């Protein structure tokens, strides 16, 4: 009788330990999944913020370009450079090397 009780207690303890370890492993797996998901979302947020910063800078640059192109002083050189259009009795002279004019 005593050995049967001992084996019964031992079996109950082993079953309890196995259930506890299983629960611990499951909770740990869920926790690690939540951490991985959180890190992934943090990287996505950082990428979106970097993209937004780039878009804001591009927007500012394009606004300056639009303002410049709305005036004849800005539009005429752009027309000459991009479309190679000239007025009657005008000519475009292209320079190479150190003499080239930068924008």
C-alpha cells in the first residue's frame, strides 16, 4: 500500500511538473512572439517616419522649384535647358569642361 501511494504521489508530482513546464513554455513562446511583433512594428514605424521626412524635404524642394518656374526669370532657363527651345534670332551655346555653368 505504501509503495502504491508513493508511486501515486510521484506520478502526480511528475504530471504537475510537466503541466507547469508546458505552461511555462507556452507563455514564453507567446511572449517571444509578442516581442518579435513589437520589434517588427517599431522598424516599420521608423521606416515610415524616415519616408515621411524624405517626402517633406522633397515637397519643400518642389515648392521652391514651382515658385521659381512661375516667374519668367526661372522658366526661360528651364525651357532652354530641358526643351532646347529658343526664340527667333536666339542661339544656345553649350560649354564643356571648367567653363560650364552649374545650376
